[in-house]
């Protein structure tokens, strides 16, 4: 009897050792997996927002990225080159960087060929440093406004000077990272893979309002056209109307998040957009977009698409057709994670461990 009891106790001890060994092995595998996951940027691919992917096979795609109460527009031209217009607020940088990283991975192009800072406002340039420090920038277009540091370097310059720390930080980041910069102005024109890019404004050397320094850019591809307006106001719209430029477009990026300072009836009659895209934050303190502006856009017959309603979205051009593509948020695929975890646990708890020596 004593021998049977002794064997039973010995068996229990062996089982305890086996269980403890498997638990320790499980913990080791889990910790190793988490370390590898985080060290190799695993969270980048498992966090919101996901990106609009349905436009990736098109000839050209234009993404209006949801950065809350701010602007960030990403364009892929037919030759795969990329333009980023504005960088949103600094506190939205993580979301913007995630979107751009995943976008680049999809199109297999890892350089921002053109970065456009339309004007100095924080909701347009706040994320510049983070963008510059995370991606290679070939060329940056900037407003004809000096930062405080530049104004001291060039005391005889006639350019306006921005007193904001946000703009100072944006320009400093570009300078520190040796990014080539040129001033935005009307007349700049170039072609990328069949897409024609033309800067229509600013037309003047100085304005009383910084919003009117905004780069206004027209992009045409395969018979479809887009007009990006920054925060330009009615004054700039009047300048464009009197310039003789062809303003008839398919897509209008509504200026200043739908503020009443722009998007006049006359401008809408000239642009005749099929789509009016508004980058604006939900329940923002400015109560944008303005109701009168919305009424004018609807009266002009344009379909309104707002980031506050649908999140990030993209318009694609392919074979002369224009398509609206919406965000399909997938987030973390828990099915895959549970499956991987299950396989690991089966492997760990199913393997035969060496028997303990008695």
C-alpha cells in the first residue's frame, strides 16, 4: 500500500512539473510574440483608422483623410508619385502617419514626392514635423510667409511673417531635414504620368489675411478634374474668376471647412462640381460647415461628402470615370489573432516533454 501511495505522489509531482513547464513555455512564447509584434511596428497594421483600399487599382486616387478639424489630402498620380496637401493638427499625427504608411505599402511607393503646406494655420501644418521625420520628402511647396526665425535671418524681406509656434515648428522641421522648399504661386505647372498639376493661386505677393496665401491647385487626369482650395476666401475666388482660368471641375475641395468666408454662389457657378468634399471635424467648436454654404452647394447640384459623416474617403479616376470610395474599417482581425493563439497553445500543450528522471 505504501509503495502505491508513493508512486501516486510521485506521479502528481511529475504532472505538476509538466504543467509548470508548459505554463512557463506559454508565457515565454506570448512575451516573445508581443516583443516581435511591437518592435516590428505590428500595431501600425492593427489600429484605426484603416485606409480606403478600393481605389488602389485605379489610374489616379485622391484621399481625403479624416484628421478631425483639419485638412490632409493624399494624391497618387498615374506614375505612382505621391502628393500630400496639408498635415492636419499635431494631435492627429498618429492617425495621419498610420494612413500614409498603409497607403504607401499598398502602392509600393515609399516617398512623398510633393508636400504642400497651403498656409500657416495649425490645422493645416500642425503635423508637418511628424510627417517630415517619418517619411522622405522630395520637394515641399510652402506659402510666401516667413517663420519668426526666417524673419530674423532675412530682416529686409518684404514677405509677411507668421508669429505662430506651429508654423515655426513646421518650417524648422523642413529646414533641419534638408527638404527642398519652393514658394507656392500661380503659374507653377507640371505633369505626372498624364496628370496635369497647376497652381492657380496665390496671384499676389501679399494679402491681409493668411488664409488667402493658400495654394489653390487644379489637377486634371483622364478628363476628370479636381480643385484644391486650402482656406482661400472670397477675395481669392474673385481673383480666380477674373483671371480667365478654366475653373470648371468635377470635384471641389470646399475651402476653409465650409466656412462662410468662401464658396460663393458665383464661384460655384464657375466650378460646377459634381462632388463637393469637406474636411471637417464632428461637433467642432466653429459650427462648420456653415448652413448657408451647404445650401449654396446643394443649389449648385453638387453631392456633398464630409469627413465628419463618413470618415476618410477617396475619389478615383479610371478610364474617364470618377468613383467615390468609402472607408471600410476592419480594425483588428480578432479571428486571425484567436486562430494564431489557438495554434500556439495546441503546439505548446500538445508536445511531449521529456520525462523527469526519478
